C-alpha cells in the first residue's frame, strides 16, 4: 500500500454532516428499519427493543421523535396482528445484537453528539 504524508487539508478526510428530515422521512425511515428486521425474522418485541436502544441511532431517532406507541403502530403495519404468536427462542438475536454493540465500541470512541459540525 502506498504511504503518503498526512495533509492538514486532506480532501479525503471523513467529515460527518447532519441533515434535516421531515415527518414523512421519519415514517419512511421507521418502516424501512421494521421491514429489514422483520425480514430477518425478528419478533415485534425484539424490534421494539432495538428502536428503544440509543445505540441504534437510526431506529432510536424515530423512537425519540415519535414515541413507543408510534413505533408499535409501524411494526403492526408491517407485520400484521399486534398479538402475534411468540416465536420460539433461537440462539438469541438479542444476544447477537449485544455482541455487535460490544464489538463496535472502541476505546477511542467519541459519541456523535460531541462532534462539532464543519464550517
């Protein structure tokens, strides 16, 4: 791999940007997350847990803005009945989610709320 000297004004530097979203965008975003998790055979309860967990920023943004009842309605609109037959416990999808969380937080992790926008 080629090595080059670091430049203070490197055009390839990773820069985060905040974009504004509207009400329709929140609904579409929420539906997309629910559809994806439902296709992976997650239960309604498991999906609601993901939405309520601040670690999962996308789903949690919808949860914070609209609340648990709104998220439950999204889940029901995608998955059907709000009283589904519980699925048998598998190897533990929530344990898998916890493992993903544990393995993704590095020692030098900086919460996104502490990053200042570029001028």
